[in-house]
C-alpha cells in the first residue's frame, strides 16, 4: 500500500466551508459554561487553523466582557486585536473595573477613555450590561458626574447608543438610581426590546395601598412616559423599582410586552398588577413576581376581600412564577 501523497493528506482546512461551520456550531455550545464573567468561554477551536479562526471569531467576539479590566489591559485590547474584530461584537458588559497593577503612580485610575473608545469602535453593538453605581440629573437635566463613582462618566456616551435592543443596569453600589436619569439614558434607544433595572427611586412616589396624600399623584412616572413610546419593547425586568404603580396602566403602549418580571417592588398593589397585565393579555407569555403584589404594608399574608374581585385572564401565558405569603385563594385569581 503506497503512502498518501502530500496533496492527498487529510486536512480540516480542505473540508467544505459548510462542514466546518457545522463543526463550529456543534462545539460552540460546549463553551456556554460561564465562570466569573458574562461572556462565554473562548472557543479554542480557533487555534486549529486559519479557517477555524475565522469561523470561530463569530462566537469568540460576539460578546465582550472587559468589566473587570484596568487601563493597561484595555489599551492592549484596543491597540491590538479589537479593531479587526470590533464589527463582530454585539454584546458588552462593563462596570466593576479593578486596580491597574501596572500603573506606575500606584493610584487606581478608571479606564474612561478606553471604555469610551470600545463603545465607539464596536459599531454593531446591540446589547449592553452595565454595573452602574450612580445615575442622577442636575437642575439643567444633565447627568451628574459622581467623583466617587467614576462609571457615571459613561452615562452620556451610553445614552448615544441608539441601536441597542437590550440594556441591563445592575446596581452594584445599591444606591438608588433616579428614574428621570434612567428615562434620559434610554431616550434615544428607539429599538429597545429588553430593559432590566435594579434599585430605581421614584420621582413622584405614589401610594396604591391606602387613601393618603400620595394616593392622588398628578405627575406620571418619567419611565412610565418613556417606555410606552418604544414600539419594539417586549421585556421589562424590574428589581426594587419604586416607580411602578397604577399609573403605568393609564398610558397607551406602542409595544406589546411578552415578559413582565417584577421582583421586590414593595409598593405594587394587586390592582396595579392586574390593570397592567390586562393591557397585554394578547401578548404576555411570561409573568414573574417575587414579593409582588403587596396589598397592605402591615400584613404580608392577608389578602383583603376587596382584592378578590380581580381575575387575571391571560390566554397567551405560558410561564408563571410567583413567590408570595398570601394564602391559597390568591392563586385562584389566575
């Protein structure tokens, strides 16, 4: 038997592109396990040859997670490989940037210039997750730069990302975000389909739980005014969001929400939830509530008889997740 000639030696690079793509698609799910990062693990198939390098780059650079990198590391990324791969980046996570160990001054410096540059050159970006620590406006309606929370320096460039379809603002400092600042931040994001917010204060607190001076609030929540304008909005994911109240159901929404997540929104009454869900009875497929709704602040396991009038009719609903201390007859409302 004659040995194979050099020209006949099997090689992955000789396989049809379609086969190589299938190989990448089969291997890619194995990288989905994530440890200490929002991004998937690097697809090492890229090291096989140039063909796989190109095909794997679609996966390896789809998500960028510089959330803990300092200035030196980010400079290396920007001056090295990122310009060649920037067009493939669709998702970025920022916030929580660590000390730069190579800084000769010994003082930590927030990588503002580097992060601005990354947001600029990744022109196809459509998903952004931010470990935000401060968000507020001054009397002129401009973002306030908090020297103790330097990531606030990125609020203005983030507000210019008009092509985003997904934004999640994680509150790493557990300081209240001001909702008018969040409304301004997303004002130009006309394609937004998913918004996630954690710990947002209300500009005009309203009480839906009793008859008191705050029960009749003439001013609507800035977020309740801004979000209904978004025709593509499908998901709202709120955790400790103080402005959600009955006023949100009194506005005509351009979008048809498919997923509503309300966690730890301690001022949300059953009536407010019922009226809001009713707006999207023909589109809502997932409803998740944790410590929501609340019918009275003094008793979290008592459902007033007045609340038994509400019946939830959601014919499209496929997933329902509820954590509550209310007795079993609460479930009969759905």
